[in-house]
C-alpha cells in the first residue's frame, strides 16, 4: 500500500512543479508588460513636454511648427521655415504674410 501512495506522490510532483513555475512565469511576464506600458507612457509624456512652443496641429495638414501665416513656412513638424529653418519666427527679416501680394505695384 505504501508503494502505491509513493508512486502516486512521485507521479503528481512534476505537474505540481510545472503549475508553480507556470504561475511564476506568468506573473513575471505581466509585471514586465506593465513596466513596458508605463515606460512608453513616460516617454510619450516627455516627448509632448519637449515640443517647441510654436508647435500646433492643423486639421487636414498635420503638425506644424513656426508661424503658419508666413509665406516661407515649411509646413513641417521638423523645419520651421524654408528660408530660416531653425527659426525663430518672431521678428524674422524674411517674414512675408500669405495674404500680402507678391508684386506690390
């Protein structure tokens, strides 16, 4: 009788160990996934905080930096102006309003 109990106990040890290790690995994977999501959220917040002050989104066009009323605006999220790419737009000698005529005669 003792031999039968011993054989059953030995037969149940591998599935029990497998279950314990599976649960441990599952909890570890969930914690790593949670940490990755939190890191991605932190990176997104840092990216949003590091945007230039003149960054804005225009519906149908996309993200722009610089003065969107200037004729030389590059209409890009990376370059402000075709003439003065690094900016700044305030008091730029090349500023020309889109509404102003090209040849004032």
